[in-house]
């Protein structure tokens, strides 16, 4: 990576917080069976996909240059462990991340990049993006996964975690949703 280690760490922290925001927004949208074109499924799906792609990159990506836990660990070793030793705290971190990765892999029922993000299969119509909510039953599972990841990563990186950079966005989202559902927009 062409960033400093601290910059990488902060980007991962912000990705975690952004995932949390996206799934919180999804969780705040009431899923209905209304099949008409509608802003709510569109808004839900945008947040769902952003949260899911970011979470996928954080937990499962092995591509160089992506903000992932794997790249973070590699950079950590390169920056701080010159003698190839593996201290207990790093082993514990990797051990604590492993079940979160497994939980995420199990919760993702389809190939991410081929189906949800790209919609390139013949049975999907772009208009469905405004009519159908993508996997709403998985939102509680993703909220749990991101919460676990947040706790483990914040503890390892000594990030206090009381900084809420996206709090204003969540409040604005709640306000817009309230006005939409209440019929004042």
C-alpha cells in the first residue's frame, strides 16, 4: 500500500463505521411488500450493497491495495515485527478475527461480486432495484458481524470508538425516512 500504516488503520476504522452506518440505515427502513417503484427499496439497496461490499473487502479480500484486515495484518507485521516473531497479542487478534470471517462467509448465500453488486445475470431486471429489498432477513446478522469486528479491531488498534463521524448522516437519514413514510415529502 502507498499509505502510512496509521492511514491504513484509520481507513479500516472508517470502513467499519461506514458499514455500521449502512446496516443501521437498512435496519431503520420498514420492509414492505409494495412492488411499485419506490425510493425506500432503492435507498435500502444502496446502503445494503455499500455495507456488504465494504464488509466483504474488510473480511475476505486478499487483494493487494484493498482496505482489508488481511492487508492490515501484513502491514502491521512489516512495520513492527522485523524478526518474524509472532507476539501473543497479534495471534489473539488473528484468532478473534477468524470466527468473524467464517460467520460472514456463512451468512453470504451467493457470490457477492457477481450477483448483488453487478446484477449481470439474466433473471435480474434493473427495475427490481426499486421494488425488491435485498435479503432483509440478513440485516440483524450483518449488524452482529460488524459489531464483533468493530469490538475486536478497535481493541487491537486502541481506538477509543466514541467518535461517531457519521452520526449526522444517520440523523439526516432518519429525518428523511420519517418524512417519506409520514407523507410530508
